C-alpha cells in the first residue's frame, strides 16, 4: 500500500498486513506520518514539555499507552 506523509509529502510503501495499513484503509480520517516527521514532532513536544510552560492534555489512558 502506498501512503503519503501529510507534512512532507514523501511517498512510502506499507506492508498490506500491518495494523497501520488496515487503519488507513478502514478509516480514511487517519493520517500517515513518515518516520522522520514523527520523530521530529516527538522531539519538539518533549522539548516543550521540559520548559514547564507547555500544558499537554492527554485524552485517555489507551492513547497515553500508544504515545
């Protein structure tokens, strides 16, 4: 399955049997981020959390475990 990153528009190939591919097929509202963009967002979020002035609202326990 070919997917496109919503931030940098790079096109990647996903294995059709993976959970992420199934989510993208069955729920089109889900978006795909490439590894580089995902790592960059994670790093910047951790930097903002470390400042103390950024409030991170977590919505549920299941999503926290995935994060």
